[in-house]
């Protein structure tokens, strides 16, 4: 795929956090399938120091590019979307819609999905499990790598929130396994 044909993929906060927790942000951005973008608004949603460190490293190495809404069309759509979506989702969806980008998000709530269908269509919505399966197909990581990282997270989870996060990531890994085995 040539540089001009490589589509852009905006990463929403929920997927960004999952990729960081799984130690997969840098590996997935090594794929040549996409130009990886993140809005300023999503960057502001990343609060934990370790997650900020990983995000900053990805921005500094140039594998993930920071973008800002700047055109009148982007800003007008953002203003409308922010009335019903959170800041990062509204900014990401507005940019994706105006600039014909793909959007990486695992959000499923009704208002978000309605606006995705209205502005970019579900074919331009990428789920974290799909991106991880593509990364495995590119031989950048393996299911064993993901399982090992999940095992480490499970072994070190102390709080109920951390345990809930591990269970969420286990469901993501189950979807990855299903995708790479040919299931839908």
C-alpha cells in the first residue's frame, strides 16, 4: 500500500487505554496498514502517569500523530456532537467524518453508534479486537504475547477496578482469538 493509499485511523480514549494496558500501543502503530492519529481532546483524557508516559513516547517516536480540530466544518460538527457525546468521542468522530478517516473505538452506547452511522458509517468504525487481530496477522505480536500480558495484569490486579479491567481485556482477547480463527 502506498503512502497516499494508507488510511488514517483515529484512536478514541477507550481503545487507547486498552492498547496501553496490553502494552500494544507501540506494536500496533508499527503496522503499515494505517496512519495513527489522536486528537488533543483524547490526549487530555489520559490521566494515569504510566499511560501518559507510553502515550508521550508514541507521539515522540512519530508512530502516533497528534491532531487538532481546526477547520470550520470540523469545529461545527464537534460542537453539535459534544452536546450528546463526551469530549474525546465528539472530537474524534468530527475529525474522522470531515477527513474521511477510520475511527478506533469500542464504545457501544446508543448515541455514539447512532452518530457513527450518521457521520462515518459502521464500515469505518474499527474495534480494538479487530486491530489486534490485524497486528497478529502482520506478525508483529502473537496471541501468546497478548495472553502473557493479560496474565501479568491478572496476577498484579489488586483493586476491584483493576480486576474489572482485566476481565474486560480478557473479553477483548477472546474476540481477537475468534477473529483470527475465522469466526465473526
